[in-house]
């Protein structure tokens, strides 16, 4: 286990620009950036775990907007750092690019690669308190907006062998968006991932903010294979996860692969425990290895004849759930927010590890391997059928571009940036919506019944559904790998369904379609959900539209003793055009 001392803290530059340009360091000032603050501090504790010095991490969301991150690692060094003449704790907390993560020394592998993590969080916090247990003493230093408010002080004695760090901070409200707040569910998802990726590490999250505090703990012995089992718990797997682990010098490659009866691909890539949503060389290596292994096996076993084309990458990944996790000394990311891994050598290492292990597994498990090949063959046939169906829909859309779907009530505005499309449930709602809309820029498309659940059907079947065809034609974008956002006819697409169980189901089915086959529509911010009211409460000349039962009770309490009328909307069709326009 490498030692971690003040001499191993290196300083590369100062901390001036963080408060002026937070986006450069944590990706913005929105809710995602707020969570990134927590992740940066927790990443430091995880680095201690990867170095073999930490077994427990606890994160607490306090009522006063502050967050505590507690670990039982070695504790941040407090000795004088030679380069600056300052205590190492002060250097780590106030100097950008300071830490034991550059060069040799304190960490071989680190998630907080840029070293901006904790100092950037300090700069963007109203206050930050660091408490360190080390060398038999307890040290503390307080900072305000990145500036030391106290020296490093000894505040007590630590028990023999008791070490660790407690970082508590409150983000600066003047920097972050007004609506930004910590979401318990978002943090749960991230810390579950961290526990999966660090076998044997115990992570506990406590939320003290609600009247009844919430708490959850994570501990997984199975590593990434446990992760894959968790992801496929609602599917029927063809086999147990194939676990792969290889070391190449200081680089560790860990992967788990499992095929299920699903139709979509769920592959997640991590570098030094950090999720890389845009993938990178490790993901490319995994995908190419799987495609090659499956094709080689299919040819060797004569499932694919000489005249047959190879399976495409999409064919070999239908129903695939996989995790690829690499831990390396010098990761190169595309940006400060670490969304894509760029190290070229990692692709070859991952490809080699996965090819060797997965080929060996297929040879040793012919029954399960045949299930995978059969799925690839069915996928290839369905993809060809989907291509024909999609081309037909595209040709039909082109021919009908002057006469869009009959039930579409289009708007007169021709500039997509000024146009809105409301997708409504059934003809009765469509009638009210058509009467209540502004014809200049609002278009209405009624959807009849519940559309096909595309999570349980391939694209070729989805394209045979009339409601989906009408939607594709109305949007003008195409679908799947032929989707083109530039052709979108409306820049605001709003799902407006009834405020009941059926309405929620229809909305979920539409969201699934958009997520699976028109995802850029979501990521570009063009998709919205319109929330219809549950009740209209009338008291004299006052009207109040309310959206929940609790809100109804609050409004009625204001009019105790007065004559009130409560109208319950079972569906949008019950609302007259004027009411629909008002809400």
C-alpha cells in the first residue's frame, strides 16, 4: 500500500477562475452540476478505497443544505508541503490541480483525475469544513467561498489507528440555479454504481431532510457481475453473467456480459469508477470484441454459411446487457467533466481481454451460445424487415408531406422553432384541444388507444403500428438510425394525456418510443409533458385549477363557509376549449 504524505501533494496552478467560470470545472450551475459537487468529494474517498486504505464511505444530506462525506481512509495529510510552505490540507483545498494524483506517490489509480475536484467544490461553496483524523490527532480547517477562514487547528485526539476524513460543505446559492437541489434518487443511483464497481466497499447514504429521514446502504461482493444481475432483474437471462478480469501492467480491465430476451442494448462504460456516458475507447473495444467473437463462433459452427454476410454490431448486441470498467494510471478524458475516455491503448487491452474470455466461454457453453446466435439471426431478419418498413414510411411521408395524417390538425406557422405539436389521447380530447388551441402555432395529433410497447417489440413491428406511423409522418424526422433532428417540424413536442392511470400508461408508452428510437428529440430538449388539472374549484367568480388531491384540500380550506363547486376531470375530453386554453 503506497504511503500518502504531504510530500506527495503536487501543485500545478492556482484557483482564480473557478467561481467566475464554474462550467469549465463542474459542467454548469444546474442540478446536474450540483450533484457533480458531491461526486467530486466522494470520488476522493473512493480513490482511498482503490488504494486499499478505505472500507466505508458515508454521505449525509443535512437539513441546512449542507452535505457531509465521511470516510475511514488515511486522512488528508496536514504536514507542511515543501512547494508552497503551507499545510498539505490547505493546499489540497485551495489550489487547483493539487493532490496526490499526479505523478507517482499517493494514488496509482484515481477517479478525481483532474485534481480540480475538492478545491473546485470548496471555491463554489458558501462554506466548507475539513476534519481529518490522522497521526493520533483530529485536525480541522474552515473555508468560506474557497478562502481559509481558520488555520489548520488541532481540535482533539483520535483513537489509536482511527483515521479518516470528514468533508462538510454547503453550496453557494448565489452561483447555482434557484431550482437546483439534491435529488435522493439521483444520488442513490450513482452510489449504487460506485459500490458495484468497487467490490467490497460499503457505501451508505442518509437523507435527513424529510420529516422521516431516509437511508440506504450498498455492499456487493460480485462486482460488475452483480451490477449486470441488477440491471437484468426484470428480464429473462439466457445465461449467468460472463465475468472477465485481466491486468495489463497498471491497467485493470473488468467486464460482465449477459444476454436476455430483451430487444435493446444496455451497455455501461466506466473509467476509474467514473461513468463515461459518451463511451470511448473502452466501450469501442468491448463492442468490437463481442461482434467478432459472435461472428467467429457462428462461422466456426456453420450457423453462418460462406454466402451469408456477417452479423452487424447491432445484431450481436440485441438483448445484451454489459458493464465495462477500466482502472488505469493516466486516463485521458475528452473534457473536464469526464464523459468520454480517449486512451488508445485501452481499446486493444479491452478487446484482447473480452475476445479471449468470451470466445472461451462460448466454446464451453454451446447451448447458451446457440441461443445468442439464434437471437442474432432473428435480429438480422427483423432489421432487414424494419429497413423496408422504414423506407416505406419515409417514402409515404415524402409523398404525404403536403397532406399530413388526416387526424393531424396542423398549425399555419411554418417555422419549426415557433411551432408546437400536442399529442393527445383520443378523438374527444383532440376535439377540445383543436378548439382551444392557437391555430397560428399549435398543432394537435390525437392518438387512438395505447400504442405498441416498443420495449417488448422490434422496430419492424413498431413500424407496422398506424399510430406510430402517423407520429413519424407528423414529426418528419424518420426513426431509428434514419432519425434526422434537422427535419423536425415542431421544436416543442408535448405529450398531453389524461390525469389518470390510463393516461399515465399512454404517456409512458410514448416516452419509451421516443427514448428508444428518437432519443435526440429528448436530449435536444424538444420533448415536454403537459400536466392537465385534476379538478376545477369554483368559489363565486374565483377559479382554481388544482393538480393533486393535497392541493385540492388546501384550496377548499381557504373557502370554508363559502359556496364552492368542484369539477373532477376524468379526461381531457371533459374540459371545454376555454378551460383547456386556461390551463
